[in-house]
């Protein structure tokens, strides 16, 4: 299945992109990108779809964004975009080339790194993981925000991403099993390296109030036993049309722009962009929150 990236045709979007790039100017090679990690609370919650469409929404709004697929279980981003992976995660972590050499064009001049699944999950040398983390943080020359699909497996790489990410977003579904599994993953990661805050994106939610109650319950438990705050980053409504967008290798955010789920993705993307700006302005922006 082939896929050619689409670019915005309307003049207003193009002008926003040009203005954004003009304000950035010559970004130094050592610039640090804002790294946001999306991690599935369990398998099948839609982490890759949410991650890809959030990046597309940001790109269409004129922001420099890169989407990196670090899900060791499947080549999800490649499947969503109709691409053939040019590199596997194992090769990416142990290779000698910088990861930016594998970035390819995505929607609205955003960047993608679709990878193949791993055959050595959890067996990566610590030194190679550390080197790769430094490469991720150094992508500021190419993107202001890096969105990472980290899959849902508790690996050394996932633990390092939990530690270094400016924002760590756990994708959940509003079911008892998904909530329980998601909390257990948060508890395990927090035991590796304590954070102050973790965020939740509730995918396939039926209502705003219902999902907020679930997040509030998680926050209460995490505050009591982990000294960790869990906050909502938003919810995405259930959408049967997502399957059609997948088979067309076209982002849902573009194919069904007027759908309620699309609007909710745009709201989350806008919020994440605002959070990235506050991180830039904060004296504590170097530290994970």
C-alpha cells in the first residue's frame, strides 16, 4: 500500500507554518526538543492511532513535530501510513547512524520514523539506550515537539522514556481492565524513577464527565500510595470511522475533519502545544514533570 504525504493547500495554514519557521530561524544543533511519550496502559487501546493523529493535528496547525515509533511489538506507524519500515528498533538502538537520518516526510511537513518490530525486546545494552535517548533529546534542530509511541511493554527503554520525557501520557480505554492494567504499569514505572505527574488520554470515551471520574479515581489512589499526581490530558470519542481511515492509510484527523473524535484530538493537540510552550518558559523545563 503506497502513501504520499498530504500537505495543506489553504493559504492560512501555509502562512502559519512559514511564520512559525521564520520565528525559529536557525535552530542550533544542540537544541532540545520537547519529548512527549504516549504509552499504552494495555494492548489494543489505540496508542499508535492517537499518537499519529495528534502529530498530524499539530503539523496541520503549523508546528514542527516528529513522530517516532518505538513500539517493539508491531510496526504500527508504518501500517497507519502505508509505509515499509526502513529500520527496526533493534538496529535503531545499536546502529551507528543518527536517528534523524531515518526521518521521512509526514502530513503537513511533519516528520515520521516508522520502525519495524523488535526481536530483542528488553535485551538492549544500557549504553546504547542512553545514547539513543540523547539523540531523541537532540532532535530540536528538526522538531519542536517529538511524540513517541512507546508501545505498552515494560522494557528498559520504556523506563528510560518515563524518566526523561517532559510529558508522559498513558493511553487508556474507559474499562475496568484497562484502568487496572494502566495503573499497574504506572506504578511499575514510578518505582523505577519517581515523577511528579503522569497524564492520561482516555481513548474511545463515551462522555467527558465519565472519563474525568475515572482519572480522578486513579489520581486519588496514586496520590495516596505513590505520591504521584495523575491528570487528564483529554479524551477521544469512540469513532467507527477510524478503521476506514486506517485502511486508506490516511490520518483520521484529515479524512473525517468534522467528526467529534477529530475535534477532541485537536483539543488535546492544542493543549499539548500550550504545555510545550510553558515548559519552554519554565525554569524547571529541563526536568520531567
